[in-house]
C-alpha cells in the first residue's frame, strides 16, 4: 500500500487515536516479530530488517498480518510532519477538493476536529494557532438553549471541550516533531567568525566604545540570523532572545562589559574558550545578570504598588466635566484599537469613538479627551475624559496608572535579557508614559 492510501485508511479507521500508532510513524520503534511484547495496534508501522535490507511494514487489520508500505524511505520515519501529500475530495473529512497538505496538518486536524466532529469537521490546511482556533470556536459555539443547538454547523460546549482536550494531547508529541537543534546550531559558521575578526580588526582601538561595539554586533547578528533562517532549525530558533543572547555569547562574541572609566571587551565567544586575562569581566557580567535583574524587577514592582496606592481613591464619574481640552495626536491605524471607546473633541463637541465611526478618524489629527485635562475635583475623572472602556469600572483609574510602573518593570527586565549584546535604541519617554 502507498503511504498516501495508508494515511487515508488510518484516518478513516481512527487508527490515529492510538498513541502506539503515532509513535510508530513519527519515530523508529523496536518490534520483535517472533516474540512481540504486545500485539500490534491496527496500522502500526514497523521497520523490518531482513538480512540487512530494511523495509517499512504496517499491521493490516484485515489480513491480521504485516504488509509492505510502498515508497517509505527506511532511513527516515514513515511520516514526518513536513511531508506533503495530496488527497482527493471525500478521502479525508473536511477536504472538498484536491488538496495538497502535510502529514502534520493531517494529524492535527484529525485529532482536534475529526475525532470529535466526524463528518462535520473542518479541514484547516495551514498553520493552526490560537487565533485560528479561537475564530473557529467563536463562530460555531452554541449553548444548548440556543436556536443553533443541533445544527451541524455549530458545536456544543461538550464538543468544544473534547476538541480542546484532544488538542492538549498533541503537546506530548513535541519531542518527536520539534527539532531542538541541528548541526548548524551547534557550532559557529566559519564565515561569521571571519566577519567578526575583520570588523574587530577594522575597529581596533575603538572597541570599548559601546556605540562601535553595538554596531559590530548588529552587523554580525543580522548575518547570523539570515544564516540560521536557512537551516532546519529556522522554525524553532526564530526567537530573537535565543539568537541575540545565547547564541551571540556562545558563538559570536562575549561582548562588552561596561564599567565606570574603562569598558572591557571580551572578543572571544564561549565556544572558543574563556579569555582568562578578562576573568573579572566574566564574573562582573554574571553578578550583574543575576543580581541587577532581580533588583530592577523589584524596583518596577514597587513602582506599580506605589502608583496603585497613590491613585486608589480616584473615581470615574458619570457627569461630563465639559472640558474643551485634550491630547492632540494623529490617530494612526496602529492606534485604532487603543482609542476605541475614547472621546474626541471637535468644535467643542465630544464624540465617542466606536466600531462604526472610528475609521472616519483614522489617519486624521484629533484631540482626544484625557483624565489629565478633566475638570472634576480631587483628581477624579469624568467618563468622557477617561473613555467608555475605562469607565466600565468606576475604580479602574488605579489599574490604568499602574501600567506606567509595569512598563518600567518590563523595560528593565527586557534590558537585563539583552545579555552580552548592546542594542542601539532611542528611548521614547512618551511610549512609557502614554
Ligand atoms: Zn472630564
């Protein structure tokens, strides 16, 4: 049987529900044909080694025996998540026309949707992430009392829960499907070390200037990231933090240790070994990474508490204070979501921004009402200055104000995560306090 037809049979007969089956196709499992520890599950794949010739077989429940699996490379597992297959309409639930898909998608669709919804299951032929799932459930969920109850297009709460639980079970497959490294991520590529040495040589004598070192690291990391994106690990090491911190220190350069008066540059990467002449700098870096991070985080946390204490008696009132002042700004598309529910002032009249009218203001210069300009006494704000979203709870001003402290905390935590890399940024105070 061809793998493609085999997979159709597996889905139609529900064999994918057996953990033993999933393990048998995603990895190499040992199977003793003469004295099996336990009987094979339907469609279980086994690699038979006959006089040195390896061949993939599967347990055919109709024959009650093993049968050959045609076209399966004995050097690899039977099915890898990225392998492509084309299925015809009706072969797989939810597939309504010839569809090219991957084994990974097929398995996820079967486990999350088909197992619970049978022929009502949709087929998502793309990345299945939280957003996609939320959209599906959001559109289809109906409770028992709803007019849609029993409608095949809709889901009951019980079905929804089963879909979710099935989805969680997929997490256990990560060790089989998620590569955690590849040869290219285990050592630095030669070209990047050559580039580093060239940049260091060109800037000799200027390396302990953080701006120079920042530029060098930026150049190196850009090239290194582009290189990583060509490797099998690209989907798993795309996190900026891994590349910028861990890999940077391990493979590129130890970076700069800033100190009053004299910055120390550790040119070598950890891969090349410790530069013992700079041992104090390594120690200082470790101490600052562990202590300073904790201290700055605590500092931000204290600011949050202080702001909550200072603002906890502020109330949001229903009456309009009638101010004609507000914060002038350009309502860019990026700000659209944030200003939904706010009031804009034009010709002395305040208008509430809602889903229906906000697009008229996007791209325009507007004046938005703000608690900073509210005329109510005791620091209170009216709901027009605070905005309708914030006024759903009349004591919400505290949580709004505490965001300033949270932002500071986040920024200090982020800065500590930078590790050996120096990032050149413009610090925008407006961003922190807006
Ligand atoms: Zn007001």
